[in-house]
C-alpha cells in the first residue's frame, strides 16, 4: 500500500479497494517502524489522522468525491496547526501550540486530506541539509550517512522513504527543489503569491513560498490544486484564477522552446551531473522540444544578494521571538534585558543567530545603502535577466544542485560552502518565479535533480513538461533500498 502515489490512492479510494482509515493505519505503523532511522517527523498526529480518515470515508460513503479526499499527507512544521505543536524546528517554539490553522492547512483539510504529522526541518527554514533542526538531523533514505537536503528535509525524506505519498514544504531559496533533488522526488515552488503564506511562520517574507513535494509531477499537480489560490489574509497573495493543473499534464511538448543558460555549466558543477542534465535534454528533444542556449549574466551575483536580503528579513521577522510575545523563556531572568538576551541566546541555534546578526548588520544605519539597497538592485537585475530569457524561450532547464547530497557534517564548519550549493535555486526566489525539480538519474547511488523554471503563473507548464518526461523515464519510480 505504501508504494502508491496520490493519484493511485485516489483511484483506489474511489474504487473502494481500501478505505482511508486502513491506509492511514498502515502508514502510521510504517512510520513507527521506519522513521527512527531517518528522523523525518517532529510530531505525529495519530488521533487527528484517524479522525480525519474516518470523516473522509464517511464523506465518500455519502457520495462525495475528490482526488485528495482521504489522502494521507504531512505538513512541514512551520505551517501552523491549531492545537498542535508548530516548532519550526526550533527550541524557541518547542512549546508553541498554534491557535489557528495556516490557510494551506485548512484548505487541504477541507479537501479531505489526512494529516499524519509535522515534518522535521532546518531551524526556521535556514539551511540546505536539515542538520540545524533542534530535533536532530534528518537522514537521506538513499544513504543514511548523507543529508536529505533542506530546509524541507523531513518532508522529503518521509516521502522518499514511502512513509507517505506527499507532503507540504516551503522554498525561500531552494528548500523544496533541493531536497527533492537529493531524495529523488518531484518538488514545485510556485510563483510568489500563488500559495498563501498566512500561518506559515516567516523566514524571509519576500522570498518564502509554500508548495508540494511528491514522487511525481502528477501528484504535485493534485497537491498544488489543494494549496493554491487567493487569500485575503495574505496581502501578497495574488487574486488570479487557479487553473486545473491535472488537465494540462498531457499537453504535447512539440515545439516547446527550452532555454539552457550557458552560465549553468561552469566549473562548480559536478561533471557527472552535467552529463545527466544533457541526457535529460536529449530525452525532451525526442519529445519535440527545441533547445536554445541562453544567458543569465547576473546569476553570479545572486548568492551574495540573497544572503543579504534573506537574513535582513529574517532579523526583522524573528524579533518577535523574545520570550515575552512568543517562544521559549529562560529560567530566572535577572531583569528585562537578561530575559531577552538569554531567552534568544538559549532558544535559537547557532545558524539562526548567525543570520540574525548578519541581517541586523546589513540593515543598520550606514550599512543599509552598501548592502541591503545594493542587494535589492541585484535582485532587479536577476529578474530582468529572466524576463529577457522568457522573451525567447518557454522554460529554462538546468541542474537543481551543483553536487549530490553531501555527507552529514561535511559542511558544518563552513556555512559559506553550504550557501554556495544554492546557486541554481535562489534566483527563482529573487525573481518570484515558479520552479520545479524532478529526478534525472544517480551519481554514486545518490539522486540527481533537473530543474525547470517558467514565467509567472506557469506552474501548469512546468508540471506538463515534468509529467511528459516522467511518462518516458523511470528515474522517479526508483525506491531506496530498505524502504
Ligand atoms: N538554503 C537556503 C537558506 O539557507 C534556502 C532555505 C530555504 O529555501 N528555506 O537560506
């Protein structure tokens, strides 16, 4: 049962082959048995899951249908869930039970999904390895000595290990696409504003976007359908109609113009990954796509700009966690100053503290113009590069990451080495564009992802290309040994 995709589950439930309750019990047992190896969950919500599964079965018995009705999923632990711990991977919020559901959570619940639990993540979504969680590192099911990617590493590892078919995730600089690449999944970061951020604990508000992690593009279409849409509670949510993502999966790729940026194939890219990317390009050419070399000349400036803007926004967003308004409070504070400094010093881990300091510095008087303002100007140049490219091509293709998943601990002493691994993903967040990563092969037994980027609101086009590719390749069907 645990090998089924969301689409297969939907058919099985509709055909009454099994009930949502049976499936939910099977997956909960599987999580109890296997999750200790990978640590992908922070909280399990068995009672809620069984209640939702029974309710979904009752709705089906009453004649209701729907692709997500009775489908088991999990939420990254930064989506607020009413009455359930929402920790953001931090000691700071270990005691925080959200008083309300995030819009994504309530929309998916209304569609009939069953919440099995809350998944592990890098603390406050800062990271690319899922090693900064207060609840311990997550391990990659493909090789337990390697990282699963981050910050949505728990969602990715759980889906890759077949503990559940799909999960929610968020992407500020790559945290859906990069763990998808590292664990052989399909992950979609939607256009900024497509999915509501209300109730999603903020890291960098102008970059954060929620989206689906699943094994196939077909499943990403189903989950995105349940997540996307205008939300008056989020002032950056966009009031655009949500298309039927499943309906566009089968479009032909004949004549599709794919741009391949020449800057993507520079020295930093593992040549074995470059070979797999070229193989995926050949496959898409066979399906009728036309390949064109393009240029994104400002790409080299994107990492420094991102690592000014994201920490700057984080330093502001995280000021509310002070032991008074939200979060952990230290024992026996001497005075107010001591309460603030010790609560924050003890509640936040070192990567979060590093980013708060970098961000506060970049925003301070005298440095604002030199760092923050300059970074915003680079952000515009990065966006302009994409606008120029999309005058000539329909999608942009390249690697998701320059290297496969690294060994646990390998980059702990050098944060900049980890930041550099985000080179292919962060530009889409700076520009607000949609991006998808899909399985494209293996290097030393570790999965490799190919990334597709499209113009604003063209999530359907990304899913269409990925689905057609997946109809003609079988990388996405490979299962890690032992799971
Ligand atoms: N690795 C990036 C960072 O650490 C992106 C994280 C994310 O997308 N949440 O900021």
